[in-house]
C-alpha cells in the first residue's frame, strides 16, 4: 500500500513493522544529532483543512528529522476561502513537485478520495469522525513502551466514541494486536457500528477503570455534535469525569492516556492529567518517532 489512510487497511505485521521502526527512530532522535538523511530530496506537503497542534507539529518535526523538504498549508488564509476545491488545491500543491501529502480534513473519506486522483503518497492525519491512524499507532507504541506488549492487555476507551476518529483507529489497531477493548461513555455517545466491532461496552466509568490496564480518555467533541450539549459538559464531568482520587483508589495501577487536546475539568481533572498515572506527554513525544517510521516506510514503496 502506497498510502496510510486507515488502520483498517493494515495487517498485524504492518503494525509491528511500523512500531519496530519507530523504536529505532526514537533512539535516533534522542541522540545529540537528531537528523538522518533518509528522506533527502523528498518533498512533503502538510495540508491541514482542520485545526491541529500535536499532529501538525509532530509530522513537521518528523519530516525535518528525516531531512525532507517541507511545505505547510492551512485552509484558513488560503484560496479554499475563495471556493477552490480539495482536488484543485492538492493538484496545485503537487504541481510544485511534491512527493507526499499529509492531510487532515473534516470529511470522512477525503484522504481515500485523494489516493484515487493523485500520484503522491497520501497520509491521513485525521479525517472527520473516521480514522486517525498515526494517533492509534503512537498510542500502541506508548502502551508497548510502558507495559511491554499490547497483546493480552485490556484497554478502555472512555468518552465521546461517536465523534472520535481516535476511537475507531485505536479499536482496529488494538484488536489486530490481540488486545481486549472496551468502550465506555453515555449511551448517546456510543454508536451501534462500534459495538458491532466486538468491543465490550460500559456506561459505568468506575467499572471500566477497574477492568482495564490502560484508560485512553477522549474529549467531548462539541464541534461535531448535531444535538448540542447532550449530555451537558457538567453532566458528563459528573458521571464520566476521571479524578486522580479515582485512579489512586483502584486495586492496581493503570496507565492513563489521552490524545489531546484535554478539556481539563470535563473528562479529566487536572490532578489526574498531571499525575504519575499519566503518559500523555510520552504519547506526544512518541508521535514524532512513529510518524518518522510511517513516512520512511511509505517512501520505500
Ligand atoms: N491528537 C491530536 O490529533 O491532536 P491535534 O488535534 O492537536 O493534532
């Protein structure tokens, strides 16, 4: 496959290859000289039609650590605002001799559409509520780093499952590696198609925390909700918010993850997010090595 559109398309051995390669790149970027020449003379465009902090910076750093030439595009401030289409925008960027496109878009399926129309490699940096493959890969890398393996582990994904691309990519990625997955949240935020993937379901956050080895906590995505504020943020935080005390009270330690951005005081209290249970900033650190691995491996194809 010349593209990374979703984890659904990957085999277990593809995932292991990416994670193993990321492990090697993590060693490289912890050295005093962080740069390798692997993608010299490769030009990569980061094309972001939706806001991002972590993913965008992480891809840019990964590309620069691999010695690629990098151009960045945001829809805001571009000719998209004058009515230019996605395909015209990307083809105009490609006319400047770009080899790879990393794209974030609000429409599920937008990266898949691009793969049908352009010759460059396409990497999905998050497409609407569909997939966020590099987030799932960095989450698995972080679990493996912390717990030794993903296989056999119990992972609870807690929060707004309906509007989360992180949830779907994580479910595919974790199940392919032999983990048990539970989704936990209000009934209104767990869709039937997710239940059909063979995950456990809970509406009780304390039960989910007691069951799991890892809690991957997601924010409520108000910007994607059709029915606003149901449940309200206050209700959500009352019934599903996780505090440090809840984690401290468990019989055994669990690992706390969050893809960011955190809505402090809603899905996590600050003392939980900043506690010793949390590997949230390790996830961010690992994102650079994982994205280096993805770009490096795609460039070999
Ligand atoms: N985790 C994640 O995708 O964060 P950003 O939206 O800031 O890129």
